[in-house]
C-alpha cells in the first residue's frame, strides 16, 4: 500500500509524538524506535537487543531494499536478518533510508543513502565504542552496505540478493572483513549467474551460499534463511568481555 503526501504527513505527525526526536545518548537496553538527525533530515531507526545470557560485543546495522519499490526497515527479509542476528547475540539497528517510512529527504540512488548509513554508524560507534560493527543489506541495501563497508572498520558484511546488474557493484572491491553473500536460485529479480560471475571476479571472493528453491523475497523460506544466516556468521562472533566464546 502506498500513501500520498498528505497521508504521509499525517502519519508523520502522529508517529513523531511517540518517537524520540533526537537519538538516545546511550544505546537502548530494550526495543526502541526513534528519529535520528541525519544528513537529509530525520532518520527513522529501530533498535533491538539480545538476551543477556547470549550477548556478544557486536552491533549490526541492517539496510533495507529499494525504497521506491516499497522497501523499508520492516521488510520481512530485513526483519528475519535482524531476528537471526539478535538470537545469535548481537545488538541490531534497522533504519529507513531517506524518503522511506518517517525518514526525511528524497531517494538518491544509493549515494545519499550511504551517507544515511554513515550517520547511523557514527551513532553506534559513539554509544557502543567497544563493539565490533557489522553491516548487512538486502537487495538495494546490499549495495549501500558494501559501499559503506569500504570506508568503515567492519567485523562482518552480509549481502542478501545483491542486484549486481542494476548497480555498479563491479566498481567496488572486497572490504577488509569476512563477507557472506546469500542468493536464491529462483530469484526473479537478481540473476544468479550474474551474482556468481561477480563473486568469482572478486579477490578474494566472498563466501557465496546459494539457497535452493528461494525467490527474491525468500517466500516460504524465511525460517531456512534465518538458520543459514546464523550458521554462516557464527564463526566470526567476537569473544565476550570475559574472554569466552559461547558458540
């Protein structure tokens, strides 16, 4: 469902009454949604935290699919990535790119959106300075996350269904971190052979995992995706403050 400008403004006025207008000075200890100040105006964010007995010193920021095609931080693939990482012990941050949800500004084809991600990452660095910073992205969000990973010290990068024929992925190199790429073999949006060729062209190539019978949005395969994500990055979890790894 799409909303016209008047409806969007009405929703914005109602929702902002319940949201913090400025980002919290401390990382929240429970699910929290708030508006952060970004380069194009407010950025709508959602933070979640793991159970205390499984937490690790790491936070992942997750980027959503194309906002002009209905993509937002509430997309099902984004939320299953959030859930899997939180169950694994990470703090999670989702946010809406400029022009999506309650975030202000206009779509900028991945470039301004990277600046939005940098703003969110700066807040995470300030509120969780000792955490490893992980980045994840689905579809269009994977392009933004990769661009940012080349300029941020990143502990792990996750790319789901990267649209390599639609955005200049071939102009970007392998970031200095472990990298997991997940692709469905029945994706009707992203060409799996193009993804394979792109992965093979990278030095070193990221780890590519192909999920059988999975389309672009992983319909009926979301629980399988959840398990694949957890198993795919479990080995990259940092040690806990006590020096113990509970994997």
